[in-house]
């Protein structure tokens, strides 16, 4: 055998291996990609391909690892929330928390009204003053926070 023939066969072998690897990659089963390893073990293609949508409604999802992770996350979040409620004594001192929320809303309203005279003078002197823009931005953020305070009040009302 000549060296030219040997190199030809070696070239054919390398091409065959490359074609095999390319086809293996292309023909890979439809597997959902995991995001940073979070979705491993939840491959839907592992289930029987003959199942229909009606069949999956009747099955019990408690064996699915994704469902178990979600249930565990919900339990941990609920436990952390209950611990915070207990630490802050939200139920026991609910009236105090509600009074604090009302006091905060009143303070935001009074600061807004208090700033009107100063802002009017600043606006008259120089409407493009950066300090004026900063004051208005802060007041707008305070007003947005009042929405959060109202949601907090609703949350307190929902506690048992």
C-alpha cells in the first residue's frame, strides 16, 4: 500500500467521523434546553409520545420533579412570609401598623403641600432649575409610594 492510499483512507475515515457527529447533532431528539441547569430532568420527550392532551389531564403531576420544586418553593416562601408576620407582630399590633401607614400618607401629603410655596418661587425665578426638577421627582416618588402604602393597608386588612 502506498502512502498516498493510506492518507486517502485516513481522510475518508475522518470525513465519516465528522459526518457522523454532524448527523448526531442534527438528529438529536427534541430536548428542551435547560437554563443554567434549572430544567434538567423535566424533559417532556421522556414521556410516552402517544399520550394525548386528554390523557395528561387525568395523570397525577405529583411525581413530576418540576411540580415538586414549585411546591417546595411555594412552601418556603409561605414559611418565610409567616415568619416575618410573626416577627413584626403584624396581627397583634395591627392597629399600630395601620396608624403608621396613615401617618406616612399624611406626612407625604403635608410635605407635598409644604413644598408648593417654595416650588412656586423656584419656578418663577428659573423654570429650568435642576433643583426644581429634583424636588418634583422626589415628590412624584413619594406619591408613588402612597400607592404602596395603600396596598400595605389592604394586606393588613387581609390578615387574620
